[in-house]
C-alpha cells in the first residue's frame, strides 16, 4: 500500500462545532480533554484492474496428419515416434519399381524426340522439310517432356516427406503393409510455439487486444506459470455461450509443454480510472458506503461513495472527489458532519504525550 498511497504524517485534532461537546460551557473543562489523533491520506487516481480467469487448451503452432499420396506397398518407414524431423526429410517409402522403369522409358522417348527436333532445326528451310513437320517435331518433344515429368511425379508420390520442421507422432504402419490414400501414417507437430485457445465473455469485446499478455499455468501444477501473447481474437461471438475465442502464443523452445495440455489462463484488463484509498477509510451506514473528507477550511464532510474493487488492503471508489483530496483514515469514530479539524504541528508531539484540546470556532 505504501507504493500506492501517500500517507499524510500529521495528527489532527477533532473539535466540536457546537456547544454540545462541552455542555458546561467552561472552556477550561474542554481543554482538559485529551486530543484525539486522526490520520489523513490523499486519494490517488488508479485504473481498475479486471482479472479474468479462463480454461485454455494448447495446440501446436502447425499440426497435420500425414497420408500417402497414392496406394502401394510400404518398403521403408524412416522415422521413429517422437523423432524431430526437418522439412523435406523422407518419412515413408512405397514400392516404386514400376514407376522408375516408366521414368526411364519417358526419358528415352524425350531424348529421341529432342534428337529428331534437332535434325529438323539444323536442316534449315531448304532441306525439303515442311514447316508443318517442324511444328509436329516440336510438339512431340514437348509431349515427351511432359510424360517424363509425370513419371517423376509418380515416383515422388511414393515417397512421403515432412512438410515442415516438427515432431512426428505414433504410427501403426510397418514395412510390408499395403496402404491407401485413406491410411493415416503419423502426425507432425511444430511445437516450438503453442497456441493456447480460450474464451472470454462478450462483455469484454474491444478490451481484449492482440499483443496483450496473459499468464498461463498448467493444471498439473508441476510447471511454473509462463507469459504468452495474444495473437488472435475471433471476429464472431458464439450465440450460444456469448463468448469469443482468443488464442495466445506460448513459447515452447525448451519443449516443456505438449499440444492438448490444459492451462489456467489469467488475463488482466485495464478498466476505468477511480480513486484508491486504504480500506480503513471506508465506512458503512444505512445509506451505503461513505468516507470522511476535509474541505479547504478543514471542515469534515460525510461523502457517499461506491465500492468498485477491494484488494491488498486498499479499495477503489467511485466518488465525486479529485485526486489529492484529504480523507480521514484513523479517528473516524470522532467525526461528525461539519466538525472542524485543526492540524497540529507534529513536531510538538516530540515533547509531550498529549496536546491540550482547543475549541475551534
């Protein structure tokens, strides 16, 4: 609280504004009463902090299930579950013997077509060849090239490679198995970063912004909380739950977390600005909450307030006060509307335990 509030190290003397406090009317009798110490604090402006707790689920930054591009017999499985692989690394090899023969044939036909075209082009226009024959030779050479490229694609389709860097999952495929395009081979996750998905009530639409930080704590409790950054806010509100989906990016370079893990999400939003005071200043009456304030003439006034937030020994109040307004924290039992408070020089308290009371007109 010492960082948020500025205590005024003064003792105040509360004196009555009417003669009911001294019914005898004898000033000497009033002066014999002990002075009542009162502590003032200054109200300071502080924004409301709205804490939102949510349940989040992690997913990989990129995640795919890999299927073969064609059907055939498995020749080699070139990965192990949990292995880190690089983009382009071969994971599965299917039987491609016929496709390789087809590629050799296509390359031979392409070579022959290009040789034939070269003869036409080198002979020139006076050799007796027509322009139509030259065009047909060009088309034949292009068709042979396309056939060669198609044969190469057929070979490539029998070799499954990793589309990006990541970690492969479990597989049920073994060499000798016959697979089809509907057979899942394995999963591949890029978990260098995780995206933690959670929902926020629609009441906070416009307050949750991309770039804001959230705290993520694994439900297991075995790992410390981590800071994540919001990267996506859904453009729609779910009409059933009245919530919007938010995703936060969590760095996972040390590979502590896994896709599918549950997290407790703590999101703090900055709300409107109110006045912050120690909790001791807040009083309750028949008409609700109030505090005691002093005006410029040191006259006490009962000021109605609305409690906005409470925590760490302080309160946020919605009140018609300006920052820096003096508020009574200790000695409120002696306060009354219109009572004048005289500020006593605190240096005099070093020489005597109590001060003689003085009636303030």
